[in-house]
C-alpha cells in the first residue's frame, strides 16, 4: 500500500518535531494485509467494516464511534487504533519533564465531582504565594521544561497575580514552557476583571503564557452539566474560549472526563465536537481521556481498566486530526497507561511532579515518576522513548 501525505495544515508550532507526520502504512497494517478475507473477518469480527474504513483513511462517523465503544472485541479495537497510532507516530512514545502546579484550590464553584476545591477558610484550603511558586522554579534540579498550572476560581486574587506569575517564571527560566489556565479559568478572569476573553488571552500571552491545558470541559453534555457542574461554563462557551486561544496563537490540549454518569453516546458526541473544532483551528496538540475518581470508596462509578483501554482506542480512531493521544498515568495508573501504548496512545505525559487534583480525589498513583521509570515503562511496551518539550520537539531519544 502506498504511503500518502496526510494534509493537516499544521501550524508552525506543530511541525517542529524532527519527524514529519505522515499518513503512511504502518507495520501493523502490513501484517494483516495478506490475510485471507475469512481469516480477517474472524479476527476483526463486528469491527471488520470499521477496519476497512480506517485502512482506506476514511473518517468514522458517530454510529461507528458508538459501535467501537460497545464492541467486546477489545483486541481488534486496539489493533485498529494501533494502526493509526503507528501511522502518525511510528513507535515513538513521548514524555516530558514537567511540574504540576496548583496555585490555589479556593474556588467560587462547587462542582459535584470535584474533591479538589475548598472554600476560603475551610480546612485544606490553600493559596500559593508568588514567592513560593517562583522559589520552586528557581530551586528546580530536574531541568523541567514545562510548567502545567491550573487552579480554582479564586475571586480574591488580583489580576496582577497571574501576570506576575507568568513573567516571574519566564524571568527565572525563559526556556520553561508555560501551559496554564483552563478555558473555565479564562472565562472567569474575563468576568471578574471586566475584560473580553480575547484581551485576557492576549495579555497572558504577552506575559508568558505559551499554551493551555485541556481541562474544564469535563464532557460536552448539557444533561451531565446540569447534574454535576451546573454553574460551570458549558460546551459552547468552552469551545468559544479555545477557538479564540487558537486564533491568537495559543495552542492547547483537550480532555474528556469519563466513567461517571455519562453515556457512550455523550462520549462520542464530545469527541466529534472536538474533531470539528480541530478541523477549524488545528490548534490542539493532544487529547487526554481522564478517568473519573469517585469520592466514595464503594462507588461503582469509576472507569475500569477495559474502559480506560477503550477510551484511548476510540479517541485515537475518532480524533483522526489530533496529532497525539495522551495516556495520563496519574488517572489510570502507570501499568494500564503502559498497555495503552498498544491501544492508540503515543504520549505518557511526564514526570508530573506534585499533582494534586487527582490525588485529592483519591488517586493512589505515585506523586511523580522519574525519567528512568518512564523510559522503562515505554521500552518494556516495545516503544521508543522520546523526551519531548512542550511543542513535541525532541530533547532526547532512548533507543
Ligand atoms: S472543578 Fe474546577 S471549577 Fe469546579 S469546583 Fe473544582 S476547581 Fe472549582
């Protein structure tokens, strides 16, 4: 089968990687090309027609996304997702040395699923001073290349806090890439400080904001929003903020919180809306499915290992215009995250020092992984570890 160039119209900041993104026949795809039709039908079962579409490079529709989630043919699903993963990223698996900084958990909202937020004065409430944050940056011994910063919606903070935060980090180390503030925080800043979303984004960018994380949307379902986070912005506003960010040159990730009360149809609708936005802006780096962590231990509302694998695989197949699918090991655990590297994921996130949002929700994973641990996880999965910077430029390879 002939290799074909995949026309992504990638913005400049995506093509910095050493390897061009190619829509090419993957090794794994070649390995089933010569099978007899009956053996292929046995192997792929109810997904045989979807495999055919993927081999042809055709886009999957909503119905097919739902079928992928409903199928019990897990290995066939993983196989098909892996074809796409290897087309786009070969055996490369990325990780980054990063620091997760939650500057405050004081929040004016009280989303039902959130274990992270506190009210002012409540036990466990915290607000980091600028001095504290900047000391973390200047004391860094791990040569982090990315700061990931999100926080609660804290109405007591002045606008200057954010501007000085960004400027201060860049002044200490201009090579650190700052990925900060969800669309929910940006919309909150605009409301609180009486500026447009665009003005806020422009000013934060000028102060040092390089990219935005993908959180805040949870899942684009008005039904779920009404029940779980009714006061938070909905899908249309989230998309509007991200569209503006992409337009003015701030790329972002996108996430989906799954494993709570959402339906499979709502998950697929979420993916399709993201795909449509990416068609329009080309501003997303990676998609990150986030497994929900319930407050109570005996809850049955949590994502199982199978659900984690399916969510990675289905997102790889539905989000055909996203360069990367990230397995967030903090939420699904390093061992399941490692297995997803054969189910469509090509990024294990990073060292993730000091994460609090999932740990306050009961995540039992480590608080950080070392570079050596990440390299071992990736190598044992038969992949090639690539240390990347925030723009997916190669910093080092570990063949
Ligand atoms: S999810 Fe975000 S906005 Fe909602 S309560 Fe938690 S910190 Fe606040």
